[in-house]
C-alpha cells in the first residue's frame, strides 16, 4: 500500500470517528440540554412565586424573606429568623470586632 493511500485511509477514519463522536455528543447533549432547561424553568417558577428563602447566619435556619428580620450590615442585608438570633449575632460580631 502506498504512503498516500495510508494517509487517505487515516483521514477517512478520522472523519468517520469524529462524525461518530459528533453524533454521540448531539444525542447525549440534546438530552442534557433538555434537563437543564427543565431545571431552569423550575427555578424560574420558584422565584416568581415570591417565596425567596434567606439564611439566618446565627442558627443556620432558612426563613422566607418576608418573615425574616432584615438587618443592614454595611452594604449587605442579613436576615434573621427571630429577634433573639439577631441580637445574639450582633453581640457576637461586636465581640469579634472588639477582639480584632
Ligand atoms: Zn435563627
């Protein structure tokens, strides 16, 4: 077999394999994209309902934003589940600030 024929055979198989990979990716990728789209839709519907959950940094509990106690700390808002958690958190941060 000539050198050119070997190269042609190599190129042919490279094309066949890359086409096969492309086809496989399209089959698998199409399914993955469908799953992602469904997930995004789910997220959209949960945020649209207005039930955003915020995390209480004191006890680690998740509270609905509308029920939480918001406290402004510098540029960010922190939400607490109760007044006790808020007071405790503020006491702790003041302690940390005093130690620093
Ligand atoms: Zn709490």
